[in-house]
C-alpha cells in the first residue's frame, strides 16, 4: 500500500511505511478490498497488533465487569481526578479492550484522570444502538461509584473514532437528562455524521489511507443497516437539532482523514452554542495516528488537550 503523500509527519509516515511493507498488517480501517463481509470482519477482529501493555510505576490497570460487559480501569499511580468513560475505535465492527490500550494509558497519564474503557457489543451482530447502550450502562456503573473506585461526581465520556461517535451521542443523552451527568466529552477523530461524499474531506481521502471514504461507508452500512430510513440522531450527533447545554468538549481531528470536516463542523456548532470547546486539528497525520505506537504527534496532541480536561474536573 503506498502511503498517501499528504501524510507528512515523519514518525507517523515511517510507521505506515513499515506496515505497508508487511502484507496483512495494515491497521484496522483499511477495508476497501472487495470480498465477503464476514471474512473482512474476521480479519479486522484478528488484528495481531492489538496488545495490552504491561503496567509500570506510572499506571495500573484493573479489569472489571458490569452489566455483563468487560471494563478496564486505568489509574495513574501519581494520583488522579475525574474519570473518563471511554469507547474504543474500530468502526463499530471491530476492536476490544486491547486495541486502544496504549491510547487509554497515554490519555490517563497526560490528563491525570482515570479512564474506564468499555468492551461494548459490535455490529453487524449488534447494530445501532447496542454499543451506545453499553457505553450508557458503563457510565451508570461509574455513577454508582464502581464499588468505591470512581468519584461519581467527576465523570466524563471519551472515545476514539467510532467510539468518539458513541461518546458524543452519550453526551447528548446526558445533556437531556437521559444519562448520568458529565463534566466533559473528549472526542478523538470522531465519526459525527453519516458518510457524505460531498464533504471536501471525503472527496480528498479516497485511497492509500488507514481509513478512506469507501471504508467509512462500509462500516456505516454495518452499524446502521437501514440505509433507506432516516438517519438516527444518536448515530449522527452532528444532526442533532440543538447542541446547546452540552458538556464542555475537547475534539481532535486528523487533517488527512475523511472525518476531519465533520469534527470541525461539530466543534463550530458547539462553540456557536456557547459550549466551551477545545478543537485541535493535527496536520500531516491520518485517522489512526493516536493509536499508533508512541509518536511525537500523539504525545503533543494529548498534551494540548490535557489542560481542558483537567479544567473540566477542577
């Protein structure tokens, strides 16, 4: 797979070039090849790069279970304030507690918060809104105090990619009083709308990327299979009639990503509705840059958003 010329960040580009040189190890997200859906899903779910990192002197991780779902709580050993209930990426059809393990650890350490990662149900076996409902139940578990592990007065939601979609939708539920109250929403390269080929970022990012426009359409069709019906707002938070009153938001966009336009548009809508919003757009990187092995790009972006997260829990 050639590396898209717009990916100019040297460390990220080098990582992608290594992956491109090793057949079968392209990151989950490169799903443009024709073939049987079941086989493609199985390949994504078997991604060999998903690993749990060992705990060290900076952080411990604790496996939990609530309402039948696996959870993992990341706790900075130097202390923490607040808890982010986190949904992993994977296009709603792949991913587990390991595929965003490194990101959860880095997010916890950068922000000084706990991160409660959720192993939610996946499409197509469990389409919309199953994953969102699982994240909702995890937030309610956190709001119960999680057997003394979590301060229920200091909660937020977070997610990467498809998980960012779930977090944004859950933030709207919380705003409307249909989920426990939260202090912030952290949306990392999120999906916020149904695929829209007319968006410039969709038109520009069709080939040679970890996530392309066509791949996004494939994921969406599995998550929201009733393509002929109206798009549910909870599947496409950008379509919410009103966003005022939402929790303060932190939104990160990768410039070389079909999703970048909708992330920026959502940030603009929140800002226009007087919702405190921090928006960071990282140039020269693709959709999955935050989950690659530690790179300056990932660490610098997390350092940029950390003050807003800490302020939300102050």
